[in-house]
C-alpha cells in the first residue's frame, strides 16, 4: 500500500503525542477530554499543559515554563523542496510558492523572514501541505525537520532536499500561570521519567536520534 502525505502526517503525530500519552497515563485525576496537543481538565477554567516552542514568546504569554521536554530534530524550522528549485536562503524565496501550515510556529517564522514577493500558501494541516509539495502545487515547504526527514525518503523520485535551516529551537511544556500544583506535577513527571529512561526510550523510538541532555529554563 502506498503511503501518502496523510499517513506520513500520522507518523509525525506519533512522535509528538507519545510524551503526551505517557503523561496522561500517569495522571491520577480523570480527564474528560483531550484537545489539540494539550490536556484539559473539567471545570470552569480548564488547565492545559501544552507542548510549545520555548523562547521569548513564552515570556510574554500567560504560561509558566517547565524544564525542556523535547529537542531537535523537531526543534528545527526549515525550508525544503525539489533539487531543481534554486533556494539557498530566505532571499531566494521571492517569486516562489511556499507551503506552510496555518497557525504553526513555522508560519510565524516564515512570514517574519520571507522577502517581499514570496507567495506564501497556507494549508490547514501538515498533510495538506505535504500533498501540495508532492503534487507540485508549490515550489517549497516550510516545516519542521522531523517532517522533512519523514517525507524526503518516501519520494526519492521527487529529489526533495533541505534548502536551509530557518531557525533552531527547543520545545517545552507551557501552562497557565498561578497553578503551582499542576506545575509541580508536570515537573515531577519530567524528573521521574527522565531519570528512569522512559523519555529517552520514547524519544529514540519516534525521533530515531540519540536523546539529548535536557536543559532547564
């Protein structure tokens, strides 16, 4: 069976959601529903630990940061596309059709750095962005390295390659401020599962790279 962009997006999601599933299984309080990439408890003001990029955005947002959880390769934003398309830096995006998934950090970074004349084409999910690149609707695709490493080997005839790295970053878990109990629970979860090797096992299973040493925010 041919593996298409939708199935590849599912594989990438497995890497992203594995730590979240492990965290949910360790909660002693029941959860009524799971939304997006965060967890939500019932109540008038839901608590939502979320996987997000660490950096200046977190300092100005209503989230309290915890120790880092995941690292590269999903921690690199890059542009990739067919070998025949000449792109070596952001300046070369002018006049090009570049796919990006709406509402992602990759979209924010692309919009900030792309020169005037770049035709940024937004899609609602990564599967649609992947399909646009594979079908030739766009000249390049701005996304994470994990997606590039998943997509490029599946279509060798397309001769996709990484053009340049836009930005490197760490991922972290962010949550609402003034919720010390939940913050302590998440910090304890990370400490315990980092110490017993579970985070290393999940990371190396899904990311297929050596587990890095986690820094502390």
